[in-house]
C-alpha cells in the first residue's frame, strides 16, 4: 500500500465516488502525491493555521525539542494529510503513518509507539476511530512518553512500563467532537481547517496546472475554483477532468468555455454540490418541507449513515448558506429553495434561526441539535 493509499482510503474512500465528492478516489491518490505542497511556504490558504503552525514548529526547532502534539480537524480534502507531511519535513524528522481504524487493540498502538525513534512524527489519521483501550494508552504516551504493556490475563496480569522516545503526535480527524476530552486536551495545538476561499483555490489550481504541465487561463481557473466546494482535492480533480476534455474535445487550451463545457458534461453544478449534498437538500425540501428535521431522520431519507451526512455534506451546505443547524433540527434556507428551483411553501421554517443559533452555539460535536425525538417527525 502506498503512503497515500494508507492515508486516504478512509471509510468514504470507495473508488466509485463521484466527481465532486471530497473523499479521495484511486485516481486522486495516484496524482495527489505529486500535487501535495511539501513545505509550509508552498501551502496555500488557511493563513491562520499556517501562521500558528509555523510558530509552533519554529519555536520547537529553536529549543531543539519535539513540538507539542498537533490535532488537525476539518472536512475531507482540505489538506490535513498534507500538513502532517509538511510538519515532518519542516522538523526534518521521520514520519510514521497509521490510522485509527488500523488500531483495533491497545497492543497495535503499543507496537507502533515502542518502535518510534526520538523526535519522530507519528501521523494518526482518523484518530477518532481508534479503539477505546488504545485511546487510554495514547494519553499516557503523549504526556509521559511511556506505555504500560499488560502481560497475561486475569488476576495474574501485570503491567510492564515501557519508555517511548519523545515523539510528536499529529492527529487528524473529520470529527473533533468525537474525541474524548482527555485525549483532545493533550494536544498542545489544535488547527481547525475551514473550506477555502475561491481565490485560494484559484492559486492552488494554477500551481497544480504548472505541475501537470498544462496552461490554465485565469477565467477558467476562476470557473473551476467556484465549483470546487471549497476543497483543494476537488479543485485538483476538476482540473484534471477539464484537462481531459480540453485535450480530447477542444484544442487543448484550458479556457473558460472549455471549462464550462467540461463541467456541464460531468454534471458539476454551479455551486459544486455533489450527489450527496443534492440528495440531502432535496430530501430536506421535498420530504420535510424545509425542516426542521433531525439529522438521523434526514440521513435515513437519503439512505446514508448519520455520520456520512454530518461529515461529508453538512459542513459545506452550512458554509454555502443552504442549510442551518438549529436546536430543533436541520432547516433549509431560502437560498436552498432557489438553488433547487423550488418555491418555498408559505409556512416554511426559515433559518432566521441561523443567526440565532450559529455554529458557535452548537459547538464542535453538533450534539445538541439532533432533534430526532421531537414528536411529528416522520
Ligand atoms: N493548502 C493547499 N495548497 C495546495 N494544495 C493543497 C492544499 N491543501 C490540500 N491540497 C491538495 O489537496 C489534496 C488533498 O489534500 P489532503 O491533505 O489529502 O486532505 P485531507 O487529508 O484533509 O483529506 C492534496 O493532494 C493536495 O494536493
Ligand atoms: Mg487525509
């Protein structure tokens, strides 16, 4: 398995995901290695995260000590894996890569931790999916650089303490709210990654075009950036599809007309919404009259797990101003109705609520707003 396979074949990494899905498919993994910025200076956008991280890393380098553990949190495709690799490159330290689902038992983690070398960066992707007993072992290792390996069973079992070389843990998660507080608290630096501005996506597209050896005209870059769902992974994927189209159907130039025609052919909508986004919005509007409706009811309506809807679709729909999370459930905004070309019924619940209950009130985990036990929800 290549590094990128190990990193990106997450639960949503099925190779048949469509064009604008944020999860990586096999094709992405093949090229992402080449497109990943290698140093912090080449990392485009996320200025706050970049600056904070730069301070953490350079401070550690000056002191000649391993930096604090770093938690990277945010939706798929925004650059968490890229940043983990950059952290190891900036520190000039080796990188060890594993992921939560690969750690099924505490022993799996002990095996990794006990073989780290001093200063090594351990990247734990999808850290919220790690087995519980391993989580506990991890807190101790993060704080005291020690693991207790239990030998034997029952009353005769003994814990043998083992030293762990000072290391830096870089955890990545699409769901920071799922991490138990004791684990979250042991990260000295938490970077919240947000969707990218179109201007940053344009810069990423031009950089990628250069690396792929294609000439991307500015207005085509703008067009692709606008439809990339705020996500660099999607931007790079759309760029490759537009390039294919330009080479096969047009004269090879990536101009606006070609970009438009290609994106139309691939059914990427104006806002870059993917099939799941559209399904969620469609269900919210057509089956639940615009809401409010609980997350799990909505997930059942589109035939997905609640977590898939919460991680893959909602953050962008909220960011795009199409959906609001309120204490009573999910609510469509007026923009959602017009995006799907529908007229809201006169009694539609509008997200004036969105201004009353913004993300900050709902908190990281979005826990208080499930609303599934409200009476009258179908
Ligand atoms: N800030 C950035 N600048 C340039 N390219 C980026 C940036 N962030 C992500 N990318 C590109 O997007 C792709 C996906 O990023 P990745 O780090 O795998 O996301 P995540 O791990 O958050 O799902 C990478 O291959 C990289 O080429
Ligand atoms: Mg990743």
